[in-house]
C-alpha cells in the first residue's frame, strides 16, 4: 500500500525561459537568457555583448558583470537556444492535452516578466502577453489541471539588468511587485499556487562552487541581491493574500543534500555550515520572516554589510510563505581534506561519493537523499511541502519506428517516488510532486537540448534543427500509470 494522500498533486514542471520561446513575438522584451549562447558539460554558456566602441564579445555567463558603457547584444555568429526553446508559445494547446492525457493534477510553469513588462519600466502591462497566459490557464482549468506558477524563474527583463544594474538595485523590488500584482489581479480565480522566486539560494550557493573562488565583493553583491529578492518576495506574498485570501504562496529552494565526506569533526561542522549558508539562510527568511542568527557568521566571513532597516524587518515579517517547495536532483559530499576524486559537472562540486552513481553530466543519483532532505525541511519549518523539480537529464534515442525507450528515466523516478512514499509514511506533509522538464526543454546549466528530461520528446537539436514535433517516450505511459494509481503502481 502506498501512502500518498488523496488529492496528491502529481504533475510536471517547466519554466518560460527554457520552454516558451516566442522570444520576440507578441510584444515580449528580451531577458538575459536571450543573449546567452548554448554550451555543454565541458564548455560554459556565453553571454554576448558589445563594448562602448562597438566591438562584439562573448564571456562565460557565470559571474559575468557587464563592463561600464557596454550593452548586451544578440550577435550573428552565435546560436541562442532559448529564443525558440521548445516553443510552448505555439504548442500550448497540444502540450496541455498531452499533460492531461498523462493525468496531471498540477502543471508548473512560469510567467515571463518581459512578456508582461517588456523593459520592466512600463506603467501598464503588455495586453497581448496578459492574454497569452490567460488562455493557457483557462485551457489547464478546462482539463482539470491546477497551475503552479513561478513568478520569477531567472528571467529579469534585460533592460533592468543593463540599465538598472539588476537585483543590485533596490528599485527592482517595487518593479517586481508591480509585475507580481498584475499576475495576482489578472489571474484571480484561475491560479491558486504561486512561487515567488525560483531557486532563490543559487545566488549565494553557486558563488564558490564551479571551482570558483569568490571574493568579498562578490559575496557583498550576492547577499545584497538576495536581500532585495527577499523584500520583493515578502511584499508580493502580503499583496497576494490581500488580493485573494485563497492564494497559496511558496518559496522555492535549490535542494541539494549536503553530506560530510568523512567523519572528521571538521567535515561535520563544515557540512552544518554549508546547510546554513546554502539552504537555511534563504528559507528561514522566507518561512520565518527573519534572518537566522547564524547570518551574522556568514556576513562576517565576507565582510558583508546589508544595512537592514527596521522597515525591512517589518516587511520580511509580514510576508512569510504558506508552503515550502524545492528542486531535488542530487546530493553533494564535501570535505575539508584534499579531494582525491572530485565529482562535478555543471553546478555542483564536491567529492565523489563511492556509494552513489553519477549521471553523464556528473550529478549524483541519490533517491535516499531526497527522503533525507524532506525530513530535514519538515522538521525545521512544519509547512506543507512540494517537490517542484526532480528528474534525470539524459540522452534519448529515437528508434526507427519513432519509439523512445528510456528505462533509466523510469528507474530514476521510481526510486525517488519510493522514497517520497516512505517520507510521507514517516509523517512528512508532502502535498505535491512536479517532475522537471516533463516535456523536453533547454537545459539551464548548459543550454543543451541533448540533456533531456521529458516524458514527451521534442524534435529539436543543439543547433536549432528540428520540427518541434512532440512524441511520447516509454516513461510517458509509465508516469500515467503512476498517477492513475496514486503512486501505487510503480
Ligand atoms: P539543467 C544547477 C543545479 C541544480 C539545479 O538543470 C539547477 C542548476 C542550474 O543548472 O537548476 C534547476 O537544466 C533550475 C531549472 C533547471 C534544472 O534545475 O542545467 O530550476 O531551471 O533546468 C535542471 O539540467
């Protein structure tokens, strides 16, 4: 007997910048991903720009800061996979029908900020953009699928990045709230679940990963950007509850389970400190409405000064979220010792864990780590939890007859769902599960198409060739069965 409660929210997850496409259609303005090229597991994605003399440049996207007088630019010699992505913009009806066929109860998507506010500065939203999402939500509703909407999924309008210095600037707080207010007012009655910021903790967590050594200045910037995002999130939560008391707002954390690689007490302590910095720092503010005590240690470590006012504290206190959501792909083993066998791939660096297998992109396959993460979060926050991303980025092969056999993907999900079941049995209040990239989309980390997550295959490659035709992988039929049996038939 499985332990999933009645009404458990099974579904899938996507994000506008990686799925929607139509980057210059319907009055949409550009965002950072539109000037970001494709990359691979070994070569970073590049941001393209022109300097003040008009010369073109491409620089690795991680940690990139636009030089004085320069501007972002789409350059002719490069391919930008997010422009078309996998074209939800023109395939939404067909795709939603496929999600409904799998029996989805919930569908996670995001609203592109620059589709509603092309530069972020307009007083009124772009009506064509507003109507695009309205018809999508109506279609979901017609199929009995609850939308779960991320307001910000890495896609600040490019104008704000370039002219306003992005989230370093406090002005972004109210520009975001204006955008969020439009969403809450326009889609009242169509949407119930909202997430304010996707993987809000990445800003600080990834600063000193990727083999990067970040300096104090970078930490000051990252913590300040986060402070602005916390304020924006809290203001949006308060406003949402005023607009519709039925609205449920969630935080969204990149959930990596950190483990000490040895039982050296120094490793145990480092591990604890990493949980604080990478996971608890953000969700404490968003769930408890105040900075945790250990924040002082983190700020002191890098000489960070946030000048938090009494008014800021009040805003944070009044905008705590209703539920906790996180993505989960892997665990990461860390040590104070010299690492002999490094684990890596895009995003995460640590020591190879001899008890785990790794994906082709270097991500640890660790279903038990998901249960561990759920237990930690349940214990700390006592809020309903949704896992809003989980999945395996892998190569898929289309057979002669058009079928796609992905037993490795089924196995990945089966093992993770079994651990979710056990967590629920142990008392964790898990209310939903949306697998990442339920339909193939552009990888955030590498910009690749070949790193596929979907139950639904999309005919599109890394160079932009393909018909965008949709087809069902074996995992499509498997997940359908899982949902129909409420997690019983794995
Ligand atoms: P991709 C790194 C580590 C964990 C989660 O990632 C991450 C990243 C960023 O690459 O991001 C989330 O596409 C993110 C999604 C992203 C997904 O994980 O690199 O919320 O936008 O696509 C998977 O394989």
